[in-house]
C-alpha cells in the first residue's frame, strides 16, 4: 500500500522516523529546507546527535532506501515533522507546519495519506486539511468527503525521549488520530512497518490534546517539585530528603527539583493548552510560570553566595571571584544545550563579571554565548573545585560520582540534589 514514503522535516524526529522506514526497505524521500542537512544525509551522515542513528542512516543511504532533497516529490504517504515553537505571548507559531503543508500540496495525488507528527495545538490537523483543500481544489479532503476523500489525513504524535529515540520509536505505544476511521487504519498500516508498540486509534483532536497533555503532566509534576524546593529552602528543610521520605508513601511519586525545565517540548507544549483555554488552564499556566522562574531563583542564590564571599574577603572585587558552574546541558547525560536552564544561568553568572569556569563533560567547546564572556571550560572537576563558589546545575554522572568532594566545598549551591 505504501511503497514510497516522504518525510517533511529531517530533524530530531523526522530523520530517525524516515530512517526506520528505510531500514524496513521502504523507499523514503526525506525533505528539508536546510541544504546542509540534505547534503549531510545524502553522504550517509547525520547533522544531529542521537545514539545509533548514524549507523542506521549510513546503511539506509548506502542501500538506496533513503534519499534527501530540498523539494517535495510525489509519494504514497507524507509525514510532517517540523518545529512548532511559540512566538510573542506564548502563541503557537504554525508557520513551519503551514510551509511544509503547502510544499506537499502540488505533488499530492488521489489515494495519498498525510500525517502530521509535529506537536500542535488542537485543531491544527483540521487546519492542515483546510490549507491543502484550498491549494488543491481538484482533490477531495476528509472535512468534506469523509471516508470517500481522495486524501486521508491523520495526526500521530511521537513521544520519544531524546537520547533513546531509536529504541522508543520502535517500542512505544502510539496514538493514531484519524480525521476519519479510514485515515487511522491507513496510518496504522504505515506505522506497523516498524512500530512494535500498540497503535491506538482515536480522532485527530484527541490525539493532538493527548500529546500536549503528556508533556503538561510532566511539567506540572516538575513544577510541584520545584515549588517544594523553594518552600523548603525558606523553611530550612532538605527538599531531597523530604521527597525521598514522601515517596515512601505507596501512592506518592514526586519528581526531582532542578535548575528549571529545558528542552524543546515540556517548556513549550503546555502553552498550547493555555493559548486554547486561557481562562480554564490555570494550573497548567502556573506550572509553566513556576518552572520558568526556577533559573532566576537559582541565580539569586548564586548572587547571595558571591556577596557572602566578598563580605568575608573585603580586599576582593567581583572580578576576583571565581565561580564554577557544573553542567550546561538541558538534562543529565546528554550534550544537548538547546533551551537549557543551566546554560541560561551560567551565562547570567558570567555577565556579573566574575571569572567563570564551566564544567560540561559532554561537550568539547564552550558555546558562543559563554565564550563572549570571561569564561572557560574547566579542564577537570578538581579544577572547578578551586572556585570560590561552585554551582551544580545538571546531575551528570561525572558530577554525581564526585559528590563527596563537592559536598565538602564551603560554598556549594546544589540545584539538583547530588547527595
Ligand atoms: N526535569 C526535572 N525534574 C525531573 C524530570 C525532568 O527538572 O524530575 C527537567 C529536565 O532536567 C529537563 C526537562 O525537565 O530540563 C525535560 O526533561 P524530560 O526528561 O522530562 O523530557 P524531554 O524534554 O527530554 O522529553 C519529553 C518527554 N515527555 C514526557 O516524559 C512526558 C518525551 O517522552 C517526549 O517525547 C518529549 O518531551 C517530546 O518530544 O515532546
């Protein structure tokens, strides 16, 4: 039924998905606006970091099943996996989805299936169907012709964890939201090519909301932990011990406070619900605000520590103070710095005019944002420990393994609970 599959958007989700189809000997045409991405993939290499993916892409390209291009071509099924960021006022920005949709419109043909995978506000799949219907009046679409439509459309979100994408794309259950039941059945047939998890059918709007709900659930729960950490700090209680104790209750499972919520999903997706239901989504909005505030709170703690060091050494000025920030990535044991609260905090510390050392075992070079300032990579954790103020921002394994030395430091700010 699906001989040729086209993936629009070859990023963190699109490329692994395209590659898994190709690994099952489907002919896959990957489309991306970035010439760099297209050229890299066509050489059998990858432009993103994700375990196991390089090997799979190399095989798929060399065996001729995966090819990348900047222009959409005819196919049996089209999958769209492009970014959906938010713009001013946390309003969803659908411009990439619209551009991707319009790019496939000229090559659509009767019998095609179109699947939107991008995390999207409720109603986006119907919007995609409208854009396509406007662009192709010669074809019929599900909003008018239902199951008899020439083109079937579904919304099928991914739910994979960065760093485990290849494994989770295959193993996780998947929600298949058809604009019609026929669309859901067609999408299931397509994903059965490589998905071993269950494929569960619903309508497109519920599937859109399901993706947003999953990430909002996590955001709300992390906000609870972050709020507790701020309350406990005020009350002189060790939040990490408190959480361990509370989690001994059979029905309590509090997550871990940290430096804030980073990445491109959890800090974004809940806003799509808030935008759709601003008066009703009170808890979801508060959680976002609590988590967004956490880096500022950590920064205030660092500033207080610097003030204390200066007070105990009156001959020193701010430029004499050495601060070591441990961890820059958005979460433990990855090299991904995008939307990282740890990086945001470290940059603000550097802006204070201190001498800054950053320790990040997963990267070789300081990002530009930091190298602009008086900042350098700490060659080792031992070196970082010579700083006047040491701040733990990410629970990387290399940092936790040094916890005895870290906890002995006289001015340690631990945002993640290494003890
Ligand atoms: N974090 C905490 N405390 C915790 C757990 C996480 O502060 O107890 C922080 C992390 O340090 C990080 C942020 O939250 O800064 C997000 O990390 P994460 O591991 O919770 O999630 P992501 O962004 O890597 O991936 C999420 C996943 N969603 C859920 O777990 C519900 C993943 O399954 C989704 O596919 C992904 O978002 C996505 O693409 O939407």
